[in-house]
C-alpha cells in the first residue's frame, strides 16, 4: 500500500491507523523499541511546482495526449486579488494543485510517489499530505538518514 487516502476501499483513517498499529505491534515483538516520525507536508497542495510535476508525469507510462491535457490544464492559470475596490496585478500560477479538482489528488499522488524508504526494515505510511515513518531499533538505517531521504 503506497497511499491510504483517496482510495474507495482502503482510503480511510481507520485503515491507515490499523496498518500503523499492526506494524508497531509486530515490530515491538522482535525489537526493544521503534522510532516513529510524523511528517506533515504543510500546505502540500499549494507548493507543488508544475515543472517538477511534469517531469514526474513524463516518467510514467501515460499516453502523450493525457500528459498534454494535464499540461494544458496547468498552463495559463492566473490569479488576481481584490481588496475592497483595489485589484492587484495579474499573477501567473506556477505552483499548486487545485484541491477540489478531479485530478488534484492524483497529481499530488504523482508528486509524492517517489517518496520511499532506504531500508526494508522501515515502514512508510502515507495518508494524503501526512507521512509516517517507523524505524525499528534493529534497522540498518538511522532515523535521521531515513528522514533526510524523505525530503
């Protein structure tokens, strides 16, 4: 399981918590402790760089017309701020994913799809823009090295 959110059958917080508790309990049966790091990618949907997203999309086995459609959707977007009767200058939007859009969560999933662990003894749990990392005491990778790999 790579991502618990945004899935019909397993997309609940209950499924994610069951997965987490199962792995913590199983790890504590063989190890003296487990380190648990919770990462919240604050404003994650707002900070997706379109060029980075397009590089990752091109690595997937998608039809060219689908990638072109996403490029078209992301291109030429702008915003204007109105405060009282004053309008700001038109500003091009080169980051962010519209959260309520049909493809927003899929594009976010593509952005974080290459987030992975260094050691097979460690566990990575993703739920929307929250990521949890379990590193048991017998891991061959340090928690700090593993978290640096996740940035």
